[in-house]
C-alpha cells in the first residue's frame, strides 16, 4: 500500500509558471484553533494529497509522518526549501473561548452488531471529554502565495472547512476567492514576517524582532522540522 502512495505522490508534476496571488476564504461559522495560525502551504498540501491519493489518503499513517517535502512538490515557488505561502490572516483580533464536549451516545447502541462487550469511556477512542478551545470570530481568512494560480484554483475548489472540530460545524467555508497581487507578500508584507522562516537562511531580509523555535515546513507537527525561525508577525529591521 505504501509503495502505491509513494508512487502517486512522486508522480505529481506541478506546473512551474509562478506569480503572486491572494486567497481569501469566506467562512460561515467561527474558526476554532489549537494554534495561533494556519499554515497556507499545509492547507494546500492536504488538499493536493487528497486529490492525488483519492481514498488512499485516509490510510496514511497517523503517528509516523511521511517525508512529504521529498515526495510531493507543491505548485508554489521555493526559496531555500521554503514554500512561498503565508500563514493565515484574520479580519479581527478578537479571541473567545468555547467548550467542546464529547460523550459516548448509548441511546442507539442496541442497533450496533458488535462483539465488544464493554466500552471504555475513560480512555481511548470513546473517551468522554470537556475541552476549552480558542475561537476566532473571523469572517474571512486570507493567505498569500507565489505559485501557479491556475493549478491552485483547482486545488482550492475542494476546500470545505478550516481549523479544528469542523465535523461539528466550526470553520465552514462559504466561498474561496483567488486573485493576483502586484507584489509577493508570502514572506514579508509591510515589513512584517508572514510565515516561519529559518533564521540562518533569511537574515538577508533584515534583523527580526522575534525569533523562536518553530516548525517551518510540513508536516508542522513533526519535531524534525523545528528550527530557530523568524516568527510570523515579527518586524524586520534594516541592518546597519
């Protein structure tokens, strides 16, 4: 199975004509996150992998990350191995919290034909929980890219939701608008850093006001991809 997945991912050949553009996602419900922002290239990669792999996408290993940076090339420009894709930009600074509950429903259990005699509600898949999440009541989420706009438009057609807990109605996408921009804002906009940039490779942009250890490429949850980076939102000051 994994050989088939590797073959399909390597077989994707992205177009190489690039231009800067903006993706504006209109939401119908608030955005629920467990992280301060969403990485634009990770959204594009997830959508593209679903297109390329089909149903095999849902058989990917959950705890052993694929070296996707070696297997799949996005239709985006790269500089020092970093894709030209910003993190999410919101139309509000307002932040709220909401409590999400999960509880095993026993009401229709007698309809289920199973050999399981006991459901453990204190651990595992059926564990009950009550968790508070940060919620951003933004109406739009904006990303900046430099890539093949035609190919990316096709990929973003499959975007239906953003963020966490989309299965219970958060982050539902109403529409996606994509249009060219005069300048490339995927790395820097108004002297502000727009995505994690490995410090050692991007000092030519200036002296950053904030640097910290961050993941700089997908999968962003893989600790192997963590390095000292210029943080999103940091100001670049000129060198003297």
